[in-house]
C-alpha cells in the first residue's frame, strides 16, 4: 500500500505503520476486512474540514465512519481516507424547548443514557454502538417507531461539512432540499454530517419490555408465527413496536425470539400478544423505565459479529405455501453458520403519518420489514455463507417491494431504485447540487 504524505491532517492520524492500525480499521461486521491508507479520528469540526481538503488535494477517496456498523462495510475501503467522527460525542439537551442536539459520533447507548436519565424516551436503534447519525440518515427503525415515527421523523436540523470544507445547515427553513434528503438517503452522501438536532418525545413513565420466545420450535410453529404475525400486525396498538426472528442456530436448533417496547402497562401488553401465546410461544413482560428497557435490549448484543444480512419491505399477505417457503429458507443453514434467521420488524403506526415523498424514505406504507441473515465465526465458511444467502434473498425479493438502505446488500441490481423508490431521481439532483464533484462517493452511493 503506497503511503501518502499526511501533513495537513489534524486529529489522531493512524496509518498502516501504526500499532493501532489493525484494530482501527475493523468494522463491527468482522466479515469486512478492508485496508484504508489513512484513518483520521476527528476530535473537532476543524479536523473534519482538514480531512476533506487533504483528500481533495491528494486525490484520495473518502469514507465516513461513525459507529462502523455498515452491513457491507462502506464506511471503510481499500486505499481510502477514513474520516472517523466517533470522537465527536457532545450532547446538548434543552428541556425548555424539548430539544436535543448531538454531534455525529454519538452512539445509541450514549444518547439513551443522556435523555433517559431525564425521563425522555427516544426513537433510536437497538444496538448500543450504532452511530445515531447513520441510523437517522437511513430513516432509522427502532422499538419506538410505531408510536413516535422513525428516527429521522424527529429530526429538526442537520449540519454538515461540504466538499469545500464549509459548514452547511439544513432544516425545514434552510436548504430544504438537503433536509428532505437527509431523512432517509442513508449515511455517506452529500458531505460529512457533524451535528443533528431532534425534537424529544414527551417524558414518559415506565414502559413494558416484551419478549417472545419459543425454544425447541418446529418449522410448523415458525410458519404459524408468520401467519399470525401478518394478521395481528394489521390492528396492532401503535404504542407497541417489536421485531421477531424465526431462526436455526447451532446452539438451539429451530427457535423463535423477539423483543419490543409497549408504551403502557404489562397486563395490556400481554393481552396484545395473546395471539402468540395461544400458539405456544412464551410471552413475558417487564414494566420498567424506558432507559432500563433499552439497556436490557442493548446488553444482549455481542461486541462484534461476522454476518451477511439484508432487509426488504412487505406490503401484502402471504398464503400458506409462501409462508412455508419463507420458513423453509432457514431449515438448512450453510456449513459453519451459527445463526440463520428470518426477522420481521413492525412498521405502521406513526410511520405512515408522513407521505412517502415528504422525506427521502419512500416505503412508509409497508407493513413490516423482512430480513434474512446468516452469522458465522470461522473465516473458512465466509464464502459458503454468503453464497447461501443470495438465492434466498432473491426469493424474498420476488415477493417484496424495495430494500432498506440501513440493511444494505451489495448484490442489489439498480440499488438506487431498490433503496429509494420514486425518490431516487430527486436524490440524484440533490447530490449533484451539494456534491457536484462527487467527492463523497462509495459503493451504492447516490450518483449525481
């Protein structure tokens, strides 16, 4: 790898010669192994500006990294400059106006702790180390989404550094087209986001953390779950949001597991979930503070994984034959897989209150997201696991209507249409306006 002269870069600069480089280049998905030429840990907005100007001067490609959770690893790359903003972690809360402004390196756990201690919920994600910025820019599904909308729906203002190293703000009153794009276009486009301002939901008392679990499940029970799920979701109280996996793991075999949050008491939560307990799925409910609930969920995540995963939007009911085939996708995992799953994520509720062209997130009318994944531990099985996913993804693609940009898949054809639907053309126009020289490009980025 040819080293570039790093003079002009500020912050902590890591190159392949440095002892911390091997750890610094890693993504959360350890199946991604890329080798950037320089990684800059930015500790101020000035560091971000200097990195952009340095990249342009040295003709280096840029990748932007916050939490490092991009499924396909597009926040790193071979021979690129990684602008790592994970140290921009200031959080400002204005309780009088019910606002929170964060720098773009803040992660889910940090934001939940800050607002949760004051009694506020927040429609954030579930993994503790996911960057709130990337989560939000890709619309942002979480366990409060049906009640409060997506993470991007609470967004009031975004500040970014553009290709010239200048600060640009976007809101409903300033650069409205850019603000529209930021709510669903995904991270890495247009410029480097350095801060985001949100409207906080009203303070809440306790919530109910719900759990569904069926160890020693059968394929028949997994099919029953999917059949019940698609009917149950149609009339679900908007105060409940959850995701559930039917899976086949090396440790448990076939099983079902899911969690969610209900903004109400545990007895009502159990009653809402009776359709699942009636078919033999164990339902539990804990009445705890919002912060306790999200902390329990976050604490269940491992420090990293090796996986291939994606997600699509469901708009219709499936018949018994289709349900059987969906459940059938995970009955024979690839060699080396420790966890193969189909996961469903509830949509609806307040997500539908905003029109599909009012923000860049197009799939507001979908009923739920359906994802498929496989997780492995040994590198020797990586290729087999990735190849196993492809035909199964294609089957799910045939019965769904678009891909979730926060659950990206590198084998998508016409990815802009898949991620953005009929909003793709407008996004290209916005990108051409704010990044005319394509400084911020990456695989599956928006093309100007």
